[in-house]
């Protein structure tokens, strides 16, 4: 195909509803739907290392490097080929997650993380990051009964991650859209679609 596809990342704290919204958006667009971490065979091994609640301790730097390894394989195996074919891709988490979780949440330097993210992703940035924003106490009621290692961290961590996401969005409004995730699934889906249409357009060939 003549045109490169577009990449949309759906971001948010655990329990925000972003995974549901990523699925609905991908279905509406007829896009490739994927996720991080764990979309590849290597990524599934990384996901177990990083998120297994009963695993051993993982330092913040090791966590960032493992997430970068997952992303490097994800981009090489899934994201880049689809974009080169002219496909649109919707991913549940992407580079913003590293900056929000390992940067704002775990306290690692953002400049170093940005260089790591750029290298691991082959410099492929999301055309649009959609932040499904909810308060940590609301998100906490939506999480699974068996939380993963990061979900088990204290409320202060999740608050820092949310604030980090909002700071990222405020610093780059051309590539971020913030959607209130506290409404019904349908209401949030409508807001997500409106954000995509406003910032990327909604060609008639896409299903609505």
C-alpha cells in the first residue's frame, strides 16, 4: 500500500478500562489490535517476569529494561510490519506506559527512559495516545481479584502514575487526548472515537 498506517496507543492506570476501550476502538477501525507487555512469544515470558505477583523482586531499572525488551520485539514483530503494510494499529499500552510507570511511578529519570523508549521502539511514536483517565480509587474497584505485582503496589504509586500520564498529555497535546473513563463503557467509547476523529480524522472507509 502507498501510505503508512497509523498507530494509536490506549493508555491509563490499571483498572481504567483502557483494555476494553482498545478492543472497541480496534474493532470500529478494523485495525490490528495488540497490547504490551506480552503480544509476542518473547513478550509473554517478559510479562511473567515483570508482573507475576509471587515472583522474586524486580528492581526499577530491571523492570524498565524488561519492558523495553518486550517493546523492541513487539515493534519488530507486530507494529512495524503492520504500519508498513498500511494497516492501522491500536495497542493497549505503548511508550507512554514506560514513562508513566517506570518514570513517574518508580522514580527513574525521564530523559534516560525517553532515550531507551526511542531506541526500543525504532523511533516509532504513536500518532495518538488516548489516555483513559480515572481516579485511582475508582480504578481500584475495577481491578481483577488477583492483582499482578504492579497492581499490588500502594495507592501512592498509582496516584503518581496517573499524575505522570496527565503531565505527559499536557506537555504534548498534539499527540495525546484525555478521555474521562468514569462513565459507562459506551459513553467512554464514544468519547474515544470523538478524540480519534478530532485529531486523526475518521475516513469514510472505516467502519463506525
